[in-house]
C-alpha cells in the first residue's frame, strides 16, 4: 500500500463535478492537490479555500489543457509550488452532442482536443517529473460511452475510446518505471454534465441501469484512491464504475 500523505497530484478540470470529488478525496488523504480549471475560477478558488480551511494543501492553476503551452505551464506551476508531481488525473472533459449528420468539424475538433489531445499535452509535460516518483500514477477519466457508443456522440465516443488506447500503450511503455497508467470508465454520474440531459431522458437512462440510480462523483473518487494507494500492480486497465450498465 502506498502512503499518499505528502504526494502531489494534479487534477485537470478539478474544481467541479467528478474532478471536485477526486480533488477532495486526495486532499483528505494528505495529498497536495493542484486544481486545474479553465473557466471555473470562482469554483476553483472556493474549493481551494474550503480545503485549506480544513488543513489540506491545495492550489488552483488556470490552464486550457487542450493547448500544449498551457498544459506545460500547468505542470511547471505545480513543480514550482510543490517540487514534484506523483499523480495526474486527466479529468477535464466536454461534450458537444449532435447526430453525425449535424456534427460540424469544429465540434468534432473541440471534443477531441479537450478530451483526448489534452492527454498528449499533460503527459508530455509531466513525464520527466512523474518518472522520478516512487509511485507515479496517471489516471485518465474516460467514459462508458467510449465502450458502448452513444447516440449523438460520435465525437465524444471517439475521444473517450481513444483515451483507452492511449492508456494501454503508455502503460506498456512505462511498465519498467514506477508509473502505472489506467483509465476509469464512469457510467452516468450525477454532475452538471448529466443534469443537462432532459428529465424524461434521465428517467429512461436510470431505468436501464441495473443498479437503478446514477452514480455519485465520490464513487469515482474511490476508484482513484484504490488505483493510487493499492494499484502498484494494476496498469493498462479500464476500471468500470457504472452500476452494471456495461459489463
Ligand atoms: P463537468 O462538466 O462537471 O466537469 C468537467 C470539468 O472539466 C469542468 O470543471 C470544466 O471546467 C473542465 N474543463 C472543460 N474543458 C477544459 C479545458 N479545456 N481545460 C481545463 N479544464 C476544462 O463534468 P463531469 O461530469 O464532472 O465530468 C468529468 C469527467 O468525467 C469528464 O472527462 C467527463 O467526460 C467524464 N465522464 C462523466 C460522466 C458523467 O456521467 N458525468 C460519465 C463518464 C465520464
């Protein structure tokens, strides 16, 4: 079991939803957390204030992780502040759902850039630091949609499936180091992203979930804690946390 106290983690899109739950869970374990945000400055600062008032170490950094230079700045800021990086949670994500006939090239590119190309950006910048860690962890928040497909989600499904291929390949390349690379594939989790879905559709989704409810962001955070603490021999995997919706 890895002692998480004193480790340093970066959570992209870490101020809200699943990212907030992951940031909070890590901080409560004594991890120094760098909360990345793009536009949610108020939420990021409020979370920093809350965690610091509870005795945790937290710091917010603005960066659009779909841009290589900004991702580099994020990693540099984390190293400047805390001296090392042990854990990267690639959580930032967006949807721009349209049936393929109506999908513009711009909506394709933006979803691929934020969800998938951001992995190139953060990983390339962090590798020199994370490979120095005695227990490096790269965890990519993919999605059940990358496994099953989703109506109106060709862009998102392609990006999320791409994250899994990236995860497995990087896991192979880093297997001789102390860095493990894994993906978590959440099912439907009750955050702003799912709140945007019309109520009638939400009811239809819940009816199909064997567990008959949406997941909570904290249930994804528990998967992250498992991989960080007990996952030294777990690499290249997809951890499905989805209430049994996809097996
Ligand atoms: P959310 O919309 O609440 O959080 C996404 C976060 O990413 C936000 O804080 C947003 O500001 C940030 N972000 C967006 N673009 C960014 C950029 N360019 N640079 C930096 N940060 C950026 O969504 P939620 O639900 O918390 O999703 C978190 C992750 O989990 C996403 O990758 C999403 O695709 C994935 N996911 C969510 C599911 C759900 O049911 N909520 C299901 C499966 C996967």
